C-alpha cells in the first residue's frame, strides 16, 4: 500500500486563482470542480467557487485547494501550516523560489544554511507560507 500526503489549502473565493498561480510555478495539470458542477449550491454566491481543485505535476508536486462556502466562518490563521518543497538541486529550488516570490513577503531570504545548500521561507500573495530547500542527507552527530 502506498500513502501520499497532499497539502489542502482552504481559501475564501480565490482558490481558482491560487491553483492557476501554483500551476504556473510548478507546471502540471489543474483540475477544478465548482459547487455548481457538484450540484451543491446552497448560496448563489458559491456557484462558481471551487469545491475541489488540484494541481498535480509529473515531478510529484501536488496541492489541493477549495473555497470555504459563503457564510461559513473562516480564519486563515497564523502559521497554521507550511507547505514544504524539497528539491534535489539548488538550481531547481532557486527557480521555484523566483516564481513563488512574485507578490510575496519574504520571511527568510533564500540562502545556504547549516542543513541545506539552499533554504528560504516566504508567504505568498494568498497567505500561504512556503518553505523551500535542497534536500540533504541527515547525519546525526
């Protein structure tokens, strides 16, 4: 049996925009199902909102998102979760960083660190905190 964990981002009205942005960064295929598509429209304002969406790339990257229904309490929270992206090369991570950084707030500038050839943290324009680094072999002392 194989199990894969996928980050699922809850937004309020901009899930489609967020998924399109992540697709522009990571590539892959975007799938979107609206409340109207599902036949589950409780409030007309929800009809074209995303009830389920995903970007999946051949590289293995996958993220899901949906729009919390109108009238449902929603709080983005503060550091409720991070999306961690680990790559094999500094070039790969630097390229992703450059794209994600558009419109973001840099929390930790991308640079070499004690544990990685390249590490950085930013909050994108959708309020999602991303941690990017180059995977390194862990050698306990």
